C-alpha cells in the first residue's frame, strides 16, 4: 500500500489503543458511591468504578494487541518480527502440495496419450485440473457455449490431436476474423450469408447465394478455403457442417460477417507446468474419443 495509507493505518490503530486505555483508566479513577439520579423500583444506580478484574482483562487485551502488532505485519507497511506474509504462507502451502503430489504428477506425465485416456487416476487428476482452469469458459461438462468451443465432439478449430491440445494449453490461441461490413455493405453481407448457408447444405436463397459466392471467393476463401472446409493452421472454422461457435442462424452469421469476431484463449504456461499441461491435454483429448 502507499505511504499515505500506511500511516493512516498506523495512526488509526495505535491511536485507537491509546484512546481505549485513556477511557479505561479515566473511568477507573471515579470517586465511587455517587448517586447518578437513576432510580428504578427502589434501586438506586451508583457511579462506582469498574471492577478490577474487568479492568485487568481489558488491559490484557491491549497488551495482546500490541504484541500481535509487533509479531505480525498489522501496522501498514511495517513488517512484523515473525517475517510472516500472506504470499509466503501461500507459497509454503503450494510447495507442500507440490512435494506431496510430485510423484503422482511425474508418473502421469510419463504416460502416453492413450495411457492417460485409460488410466483412472490420470482421468481424475486431469478432470480436477480442467475444472480449476478451463470450466469457467468451456463448462463443467466441457460442452462449451456461445463463443467457447465444445471439447467433446470431433470438431477442432485449431486441428485435433494431443500435441495440438497441449500446445493450446501452454501457449493459448488467438482467433481473429476481420469485420467485412464496410467492404461488403448490407446487401453484400446478406448475400455472403446466404452463400455460407449453402455451403452447409442448409435452406438458403439461391439467387443471393450466387451473388455472394463471388464476394466469398474474394474475401473469405483465403482462410476458409474454396469449399468452406476451413484451415486449422489459421484457426478458420469449417463452414460446411452444422457446428457454429457463434451461432448458426442467418442473423448470427450475418452479424459475424459484418462485425467480425475476436476469440482468445489465454496461455496457461504461467499457471500449469509441463507435467500438468501433459495430464490436462490427455484428459481433454479423451473427451472427444
């Protein structure tokens, strides 16, 4: 935290302890026995000093608080004498966990993709890694959602296989489709949409599709191919089936053509080491088998 906030915490904390102590002993030094003027059912309230046992306990809490602040870093940026930090404790727990499970990770990391798919422990560990790092986007069942690929079917935008999946886990993926609205205009977007529908063998306007084919061959063929089967090297999806990452209705296809899409899968290289990435890739690959 900044120096200003640090001093705010220090002054506020120590000032509170001083105020508590002053109030405590100020009330302890009352003359005692004076009538406060409060009377209920014949019982008068007297202004007696606080009991000594109660004062002693309060003093002990203040002493304990001071000792705690000396031992632990509770005063802004002042480091406690114990040298404790939340980051240090977290790292110690991580190291203890890694030491405990290192033999398991090492054994599983030495397995082939086929062995990982058939080993019960490998599947359990892989699923846990998936739930911790991948389920937020792909879902707990790995079936994805709008803008997030389904990992349980046979469709892979960046090509299938264990090595491809592992590469994606460690390095991430960036899928970019440029917006063509300005180049095509509204009518051009509508025509290319109809041609895209025809590639997938779906109901379409044949006349509009014929017009859209020429525009498709000019702007889209470089990535999606002349037959619309896509290009895994570029992350360009196959347009000839019924699997649509951003929706397959005519309106959704038109929106994609007009505005483009930007898909990003983050790299997990800073979170997962080589062994864990190997196990996770084995689990993800097995989902589509």
